[in-house]
């Protein structure tokens, strides 16, 4: 009987703690200052820079909002603020993080959806 009570108690404690950590399929608000969110935002903006028909690269100013969803991988729903830089998109081996922001042009808000499944080498970015 003691073992049954012990196992039940352990199950309740684990279940209670797991519910706080992760709920599959459910969206959750994330901390915009979390280093993982910042890294995903930077990487996503690199993809946006490649896709969009802008002459200059955009640089991340800040993450405004971030939500995550655990699915077959991770979905990130990001709202970011980015600024145009003085670096031409056509330049070779240029990284927007090293570019100077062009203060004469307005910043732009992007809503981005990212699906990441690193074990399958998936990092898909969609502007929403």
C-alpha cells in the first residue's frame, strides 16, 4: 500500500510540474528578452532579408511580442521591429548585425511565423 501511495504522489507531483512547463499544441506567451527568442528573431530576419525585395538589409531593433507553440518541433510567432541599414543586400558576406542603421529611413514592423525542427534541419520563415 505504501508503494502505491508513493507512486501516486510522484505521478501527481510530476504531472503538476509538467503542466507548468509545456503543453503540446497550446500557444504560450514568451519573454521577448529570452536569448533563445532573440536568436530565433535574428535568424528569421536573415531569411526575411533574403526573401524581400529591399535594396538594403534590415537589422533587428527589438522583439515586440513572442508566442511559442510546441508541435512537431517548435513554432514561434514573433512581432519584431527592424530598421534599414546602410549595407546593400547585394554585398558579399555581409551580416546585418554588423551594419549601421540608416536613421533617415523608417523602421518596419514584421509579423513572422517560424517553424523550427532542428533534428530535421528545418527552419521555415513565413511573413504573416
